C-alpha cells in the first residue's frame, strides 16, 4: 500500500509537470522549464516573517535558528538560547 507521503509527493510532481506543460503550451517558451522551479521561492516564508510573535531561538555552537518549539539543537544537542 502506498503511504500518504508517497502519494503527496507523486501528486505534487504530477501537478507540477502538468502546470509546467500547460505554461509551455500557452506561452511557447522553453524558458518556462527553467523559471518554474523557482516559483516556490516567491511564496517561501522565513522564520520570523510570519508576524505571529514567535520567539526565534539560536544554537550558540552552530548558529542553527528556529522559531518552532524546539528546546535543543537537532545538529549537536545543545540547548537553544
């Protein structure tokens, strides 16, 4: 049986290919295949951009930063400040 993560990944890839093909069909530009992978970067939110008042904690050893409820660094196990 296919897991939900696999189904989501396959659906995302299929949807992405369909959308890219449709854009190529309507525009006739091969540049669509080069520009389409960068579209998600336009909608990406960084930690702290959400405006929800989440406190960003950082690791004093490696510099890892997280606005999530993590208490320890996932890289080296140091307590986040």
